[in-house]
C-alpha cells in the first residue's frame, strides 16, 4: 500500500496516510490536509483507499458447490443467516472469489456503510473500500499483528483477519492457533517488545519477529490485496453520476435536441417534395409512353420503348420489322399475281414475327411464295387459305428460323 492514500477512521475522525509522510496521519478535518488529498486524487498521483474499520467488519471464507456458485449473488445472505446476530435485511454482504469454489466474504451493518458514505461524501473518487486487516503485509505461512492504540489488528490469511481490543488479543490468538495451521512466523508491530510478545501463545513466541512501529509502518511494506474484497458492492456499488452530468450538460442537450428536430423536419419536408416530383415525372413518362403504345402494361417505360424502337430500326441483321419487310417484299414482287392484303407485326425479346394475308391467283402461287420466303432464310408457315372469288386468300406466319 506504499503507493496508495489510505483513509481511515481514528477515534471517529477521518485521517489519511500519505506515502512518504511521517508516522502521524494527516487529519481531514484540517482544510489544508483536505485540499492536499483532493489535489493528489484529481491529479491521479495516488490510488485512494478507505480502510473499513476491522472491528465493524467480519471476514469469512466459504467453500461452495458448483450449484451454489450459480446463484451465489442471491443466496449468499441466506447461507450466512445463522452466522450473524442481526436480521440479514440490516446486513451488507460483499464477496470475491478466491478460487473456483472458494469465496471470501465481508459482512457489516448497512447503517455503518451509510454512515461511512456520509463521512466520505466530499471524496467521491474513493471507490475502493477494503477491510482494515487486509491492508497489513502478509505472506503464506505468516501472521501479522499491529498494536494500534487500544486495538490490535490481525491478519492471518489471504482474506482472513480481524480487529479486536488489545485486552482480548491473547484469547483470540489462542483460539485462532487452535483452529488454523500453526504459522511459520508471526510479524509483530508494537512499542514494547517484551509486553507485546507475551500476548502470543507460548508455542508462537519463539516464532515471533517483533518490529517497532504502528499501522503506518506496516502499510509501507504492504501491497494491495489480490483479489480485492471491495465492500462497495450491491446497493453500495459505485454508479455513474448521471444526475450531475445532466445538470452540467442539459443546456447543450436541449440545443442539440432542437437542432436535431429542425433537421428532421427539413429532411421530411424535402422527402415529401421529392416524392411529389417523382410521382409527377412517372406520370409524365407513362403519359408519353401511352401516346406511342396505348395498350399493354407499363413496367419500365424507358426500357420498353427502347425495345419497341429497336425492333423497328433498320439494320443489316435478319431481325427487325424493316429487315423482315424488305425480304418478304422482294419475294412478293418476284411472284406475279400475288399481293399483300394485311400485315400484323409482333415484337418480343426473342425477336419479331409477322402475320400477313396475301392474295394470289391460285393455290400454286401461294405455295410458291411460301417456298421463296423459306429460301430467303426466313421461316414461313401457312396458317389458313380460302378461295375468294377468282383469287385465293392465304394467311402466313413469317419469322426468323428457329
């Protein structure tokens, strides 16, 4: 914790331990100390941390089953209901996983949490609340004990520790030694070596390593606990200051909303205008198309019109009305006694086809005309023929050879 600003309650007063400062804390009821802390936090030179009083927090470790882990967020209070003396609705629970099925839990009163929030209201950037015992330096197989005034702070595990009155320390350590594996070393911070060491059970006194100092001395050697058992969870979790942001930016938001609304109105007006122009143009195009071709469905007037014009345009190809008429006309002209009475031309994407009625002096002339058309590279099919006075009327279907 040597790079952190540790804030804690000392006899009801807020104080903070600045890295590199003297052993005595800086009291936050002093204006200069408050400004110094606020400046250090705003410049991000320090990571602020509130040391939750160990006497008001109980630390537990739970071993779960895979099924219990799935619903631990809702079931945790009920799992620990028998371990707390008050109603669980008045208790705040925070947890952090230590392993797949291992959970560290911190339990404290909701009223205490609310009171600490009020005391830290001027420091909203303090978003890490750690139990005080977990700030002590610790290594596996060691215990760490700090005597601080009339209290003793003890850490004996990764997420295990407590704060107790100094007079009760010997009894608590004896009970702890009976429950926990015996440590390889006990790091002890105090003022009077002999008196301090005598508080340890007889079996641990030889393993003690006494150091002159207090909590500040221990914090200089400690590291931020991993994983961090942050009490700001659930109802006390840090939330974005939406209300404050709204007060600061509502004028800008109102101007933006007005501009956006005006833009929407202008865009919609342009859309309606363009839609009316589009309908008028489509109507004009269809009207122009109907002048040339009164019948038939209109799907794509421009494409349809181009196809119709292409079918009637003269070219060197064997398709198109002009080319077809040129070949048929040459055949009719070469057969005396035959004339064209009527022509009906149909155009499609597969080419043009012509039906014509011819008048001839006899059936032999009609057959000769049909044969000459076939010789010209076209295909002529007789659909019907009949006598009409001294002449013969025949209907032929003429088109490109398939």
